[in-house]
C-alpha cells in the first residue's frame, strides 16, 4: 500500500509553507489589533466616565449660579434697585495683556522738552 496514514506528515510544498507563514503573521497582526482595540475600549470607558463626572459638576455649578442670580435679583428688588444681571466679562487672554505691555511707551512720563533728559534720549 502506497497510501500514507493520517498520522504521517505529508511532504509540504513551498506554497504551503508560504501560506502557513502568512497565516501566522496575519494571526499575530489580528491579535495585536485586538489588544489595541481592547486598550482603546478601556480608555474610552475612562474618558466617558470622566465626561459624565464633568457634566454632573457643570450641572451643579449652573444650578448654583442660577440660585445666586435669583438671590441677587431678590436682594436688588428689596432695595428697589431692579438692575439687569451683569453679564460675565470674558477674561482677556495673557497674550492680550502681554501685547498691551509691549505696546506701552518706554518713557510714560517724559515729554520731548524734558530738560532733565539728555538730548540723545529725546530723539
């Protein structure tokens, strides 16, 4: 009998070896991607939980702000001063403040006729 038994390994062709190698690489890539997906899902859960906490804190702050606004209106109406609520002014950016400083004249209080200044400083 020339047929091979199922326990004996069949002689492998180069094509089969190439396919096995490609399969192993693909399985490794799949495993790597699955690990990355798992890590990203864990990060997403953390970010979602943090976002939920921030939204709760924001809602609490808004409730406090509304309560304070009502209190201010009540106090002003008791005094007879019904004034509109002041709108919050946006804070100037640090860049704006620095620009303001940079554009300021070096000699704020020196006039061109200041006699105490040497002539070369008055040009």
